[in-house]
């Protein structure tokens, strides 16, 4: 069985050199543990931060050790009274084809309620991030204008749809015409801007004739500056991500439009989804309900094969994904 290790810490954009495939022995579970077969794993932009040797809200990955993250797996052998062979579980697990985990770190998921992959996407961490960042910090009100960057991705696609549910005018910013087509025609966004081919400030000004009340920040940099320049009085900015700077060798500058923040008495607030861990049941329940009612749609870009995990991760920085990027490692 294979594991994926961090071979060395990247400088700038990571590449295949930063990963190492290692053959390892099949692990054996002890009392209270289970042996798991990895079915799906998620690659996420925040993992780039964990490749740095720096203090953050999650511990850095270690060189020559397996990377880890959200995984959906099947129990193939159980030494736990809580799990049976054949159960499907989710946990924060090592990147390996088979792994051992303690029962305390796993949650059983029911494949009959929703596809098992949704627990890594719309019903999981990215969905919760969209839900709490937009509703708790963004506080969108009916008739307001909400702008979201990274709009066709796992978080952004959910943000825009929740803003529509709340009766807002929604404008999404993304990196290809196909993605703009998707957010407008499939997800019901009012307008879309391709930041690679359009002047974002000008296009935003046209798309937001009444200004911007909520800017949900996923990318930072010049896109963030353009949105902040068009804020209305008492606008809110949930600062969720800044993917445009994750591969920078030097720290990026802050927002270069402070005067606009002052003039508009805007609230700009960073957050991590874990801030809301005591409300995850509420988030999962509401997202599940909207999904069932057909008010939320989702897309998953699924790459097949454990050997393609690094590629899938690198693709996040090139925008190869629509919706949640996942890797299918094995069939149940
Ligand atoms: P996505 O599914 O949105 O994938 C990343 C997307 O970012 C790509 O598809 C690409 O789309 C876009 N992108 C890549 N490079 C750039 C760039 N230089 N400028 C603009 N866009 C770029 O990922 P997630 O939905 O998982 O995450 C979105 C953001 O939310 C990230 O910044 C992430 O770090 C953050 N996040 C924060 C959390 C928190 O707790 N605060 C939790 C989860 C995510 P395109 O084709 O449009 O360029």
C-alpha cells in the first residue's frame, strides 16, 4: 500500500517534486481502532499553508511524513464496538490507501441520505465555510448586492446560492467563460465576471449599479481591491481566503484601499470555519435541507487514482476544478 509524503517544502508554486510516493506495510488496528480503505480524499487550498513551516491554526505537515486531510473511507476490519466492517466513515486521516484510525476520530456517514462525497464538499467543510462566513459575518439582506470571488469553486458556489436564497443580487468572479456560464446558467447568479479576460473594476461597476453590500473574499489581491473600491456604506467583508497570494514568496500587501473601508464604515472580518464548530449541526442540517429542496446545487471534479492526488492539488492553483475537487482512490 502507498502513502504520499511531503518530500520538501515548496517555494512559490508547488510541483510534483514536493511529493513522494512511499510503499508502506499494511497497518493493523489495535483495540478501539479500525482499518480503513480510503475511498475519496479531498485536496484543499489551505493545505498549501500547511506545507510551510510556520505557526498557523493547523499544524504544518512534516517532511517525510504522510500528508493528511479530509477522507471518506470504508471500515475493512474493526476492533471498535462503535464501527462494523462495511461502515462508511469520514475523518481527518493520512494520505494512504489503507490507514488505521481510532474510533474517537471518526464519524459514520449514511450513504442512503446523500452521496458520500458530499460530506467532503457541500455538506462538509466547504459548505459550512460558505454558510457561516456569509450568514454570520456577511449578514446579507434581501435586495442587497453580494459579490463573491472564487465563485465557481467549492466555497464560492455555495456562497452565491445562499445569497440568492436570501433574496440578494449576486455577482460572481471566476477564471474562465465556462465557469461564468456555469454560475449564471446553472446556479442562478445574476452576473459573472471573468477576471482573466475582463477589467474587474470596470466590470464590477457595471454589474453592481447599486454598489456592493457584501464582498465574500476568497482570493485577495487585485480582485479584492476592486471589490472594496465599490463598497456601500456599512458593507461587510467576510475574509475567507486569499488564494492569489498562497504561492507568493513574500507576504502580500494588505488591502490597498483602506480609505474606502473608512469612508464606507465597512466591517472586514477574517475567520476560520473551526470558529463555528459548536454550530456545525445547524449548518449541516440547513445545507442538507436546501439540497433536498433543490435550492442548492453542487458540482464535483473527481480525479481518479491515488497517483493523481498531487496533480489534483496543484490544479486548485490553476483553476482546473469546478466545484469541489476530490480524488477517488477506490470503490467501496
Ligand atoms: P476552490 O474550489 O475555490 O478552488 C480554488 C479556486 O481558486 C480555483 O478553482 C481557481 O478558480 C481559484 N484561483 C486559483 N488561483 C487564483 C488566483 N491567483 N486568483 C484568483 N483565483 C484563483 O477552493 P475552496 O472553495 O476550497 O476554497 C476557496 C477559498 O476559501 C480559498 O482561498 C481557501 O483557502 C478558502 N477557505 C477558507 C476556509 C476558512 O476556514 N477560512 C475554509 C475553506 C476554504 P478560477 O478558475 O476562478 O481561478
